């Protein structure tokens, strides 16, 4: 590898209603030879001037267009909650298009795909019910609930992201990904309990395991080091075991599928 090239480029995708800000310490903590890229979905953070996308497929395509030329091996995706769904969709699309695939995929706090979708439609809740739900999850600043003007700004963004998650359906017949995959859960996460993540094993040819860490839905919020240490270990295992995944085989050989449009 050229000395100027990073050992790994890690793309981090944020949760519903969030932005890169919740992960801003990660580049410094992972540092070293890793190039850590924190992505923003349209409508927030550094892309606040762009219209929000409330369809998972369109958001995945948006990121793939934006990152064209940067998805060079070795690279990896990590997504938390909604970000996990988008990371999965991006990888499905790369496989279907026979592009160079990530060397590793990390999915956090997102249950395995279910034909019936995400269950309860939180994006349809009243303001009071939605605020209660968000308070239980954590991750949303208290001042958003206390300040009506702030809530008026965040409410459409949060509901749009939740709609994206809750209207997504997996495409029938999607083949397991030829990418090493790890899943992460908070031990006290009542919204997405660890048992819902175990099913991801069926969606990859190389399942590295379910990693349960102390905490709730945002188990890494106060101290990201346990998660980042685990990410380092799993990426290293993926890099050591095999070279970067090549472009996926043609659909006729693999029957590669692609998902449709988590919290």
C-alpha cells in the first residue's frame, strides 16, 4: 500500500434525526492510519441546505453518487440505527452493480430485515407520544423537547427519517452479502433488543458475530471507546482473513438482489 494511502477508509452513517455531530470525536479516537469519514444525510449538518430524502433506496443512491471515486479498497461502512439500514442498502447496491465492496460492514442497533417491516409506525405518533419515545431512546438533546421553536425545526426531520425506516421493506430473494459483517447492540436497548440483531447472520456469507455492549440504544454516547475498540478488532479480522472483496459476481451467477426503500 502506498505510504500516502490510509490503511482503511471508514464511512460512518448516523441515526434517524441525527447528523455527523454525534460521532465527531471518532476520527480523533480511531485516528492513526484510518481515514474516518462522517457522513451527513441531506437536510442536516453540513448538508442542511439540501432537501431531506425519506426513502432508503434514494438515500443510499445519494451517498453512492456523492462518494463516487472514494470507495476504493480497503474501505468499510459502519451505520447506527437508521445509518445501519442505509449502509446495508449501499452494500446491496454495490454488489448488484459489481463494484468493489467494503472489506467490512458494521451494523448497530438495527434489527435484521423482516418482510413485514419495522412494526410500530412512530412517525405517525402525536407530538407528545413521539417525544416520549425519543426521550426513552436517548440521543436527542433535552432542549429540543423543552423549546417549542426547536421542536418545530426538528419534528419534520425526525418524522421523515422514521418514515424512511418504517416504510422500508426487504426485497424477496436477496442473496447473502459476500462481505464480513458484525452487528452491535446495547444490552439495555428496549427499542431494538439484541435478539432482533442475531438474524443478520442469514444476510452475510461471513458473520463475525453479535457484539453486545453496556447501555441503551445509544450505548456509545457517553464512552465510545468500547465500541471503537471492537470495531478495530473486527476490521482487523476481516482484513487479515481475506483480501478486500472484489466486485460481486454477475447476477446470473450469484442472483444478487437489492433491497427497497432504522431507527
